[in-house]
C-alpha cells in the first residue's frame, strides 16, 4: 500500500509461529484491499469488507507463509 499509517509494535516473542503467520496473512489481505482501493480511486473506509472472504484468504495464505518462514529444515518449530 502506498499510503502508510502508524503501526503499533507487536510483541511476537510469546506468539507461536503459526499465530505469527496468521497475523502476517491478515496484514497481507489488508494491503491487497488497500492497493485495489488506490488503483480504483476508492476510499478504503467506504469499501464493503467481507469478513468471511478475508478469513478464507487468511486460512489459505497463513499455511504458505508458515511453510516459507518456519517450515524449513533446521528451523525449530514449537507450538504453545
């Protein structure tokens, strides 16, 4: 997304790797929606957000993000 907003720093030290992957997938989904809004000249706040579609995206993308970042050999993966 071209327009940046202020972010709060998250404490990920106590998060499980899969939880981090889900948050990253949610951020990716919001960035995609924001980019499409910018391309079409639509105000992000006026977009009809569809939670179930975002959840489906997060469910699919979080597995891929997890495998890329934590699923390699030599990387310790532990769940809470």
